[in-house]
């Protein structure tokens, strides 16, 4: 087994590895289809690639590696930096060597990346574009209040702003239709999407975001992992005799957390179960955001439950006491 450390960038990436004699080698490869393909074909059968996760810069390398059945793992720069102790100096070749050293030392912790299927990739692209258009629309609407207070109004400016907002509304609506059509065109995503939005408080936007972020509930396959990813589950904060309050991790998907908060507000308003839970915790003196965080966590557990059972959410569903199963089985043994 040979570990290849790769430091990615837009134009090229630096590679660091050891040959069969244990000599350190390095090379530079252009981040293009032809160059990457040539590089991958020179690798030995048991080669393992370890690259720093830098967003879209590594997508082509991951895709081509998967096509040739070459294992590749993406690791965050924060993890690599804090795993090697005190280090000095920084350059692309040095970073590639440090990534290789991380891969060799923590090989058992590597998780090999599989590129998303065509539906998820298309969904990500459309959803990302939608987010950009929504941000542009919000920016234009935010400036309206300030412009309305100016003593002398510009008729031409207001006209262009109105036309721009109308065009953005139409484009966002069109994207929503395309996203929904794309989800429903695929059986697996359609089934999970419909189960997800059956939960009160979860709408099309949150449902789509969950499908994308969780890999259609296959990559992030448990509610516990999803809660950690979204930053809605607290972690213990103790050391020796010091016992602090449990806190959520700052390393979370802020967008998903924000969407789940909006879903939790809707659930508390329209779902009696969550409304009673909120009122109970409020009477106990719990802070608002802590309660909403717990509601978000409960919503995720509900979503994963309906996806796993393949049964839509029912508000009148009564959960059986899990102890009943043990009681019945003990009675059968006695009989």
C-alpha cells in the first residue's frame, strides 16, 4: 500500500509519496481531465489517495478516481493541521507531505469518498443557484426601506428594481419547479422526499436540503449523525472536577441548522405534540433557543424514523411502550 498526499488548488495539485525504496518523491499535476487521467494510470494497484477537502477543486479527481476504482479520502485542513502537532512553514509541497503523513498515521480513520450520483449533483447545482438568487433578492429588498426614506425618489431606479425583483421571483419559482421535477423523476429521491415533507414543519426547501446534505439519507444514515452535522445536538463539556454546560459544536452546517430552526418554529405552531413540549420546557425555565434546538433534534429523529419505516408521518400515531415487547416475550418463555 502506498499513500499519496495531495494538496489541491484550482490550476494544479501537488503530490507527495514514497517509492518502493522508501524515498520521498513529489510531482505536480494539472487539475484537468487529461493530466489527472495520466497520473491515475501510473499509480500502483494498492495506491490510496489522501487529499485536503477544498470544495469543488477536488471533484474532478474524486470522480476520475472512482471511475478507475482507486480509493481516495478527503480530509479537512483543520483535522490535518491539529493532528501533526507543532509544525512550521507552509507551501504546497510541504502541505502535500503533511497530508501524506496524516494518511499513513491515521489510515484506519480514513473514509473513502464516493462521488455523488447524477441526480444529487444536478440537485446541488440547481439548489446552489437558487440560494444565490434568493440572496440577491433579499439584498434588493433590504435596500428598499432605505431608498424609500430619501426625499427625492428616482423613478428610473425604482422601475429597474421592481423589474429585477419580478425577474428574480420568476427565476426562483422556475428553479423550484425544476428541483421538484428532478426529485420526483428519481424513485429513491421521490420516496424519501415525500416521506420527509409529510412531517409537520418540513417544507420543500428543508426537504431538498436534507436530501442533498445527507446523500438521500444514505451517507448520513442516522438521526444522530444528522443532528451532529446540523449542530443541533449538545456535546459534554467536562474536565476533571469542572462540569460545564453541554454545548453544540461550532463545526456544523449553519444553513441546515437555520432551516431546521424555521421548521421547528412551524412545528411548534402547528403540531400539538411539539407545542406542548415547548410549553412544558418553557415552564421549567429553559431558554427559547435551547428548546428550539431540542425540537429540531426531535424533528430529525422523526424524519429518519419515517424514512426508515417507509410510512408517512401521522400526527395521531401513538408510540408503543418499548417495554411491552420484553414483557410479552418473558410471558411466552414462562408459558
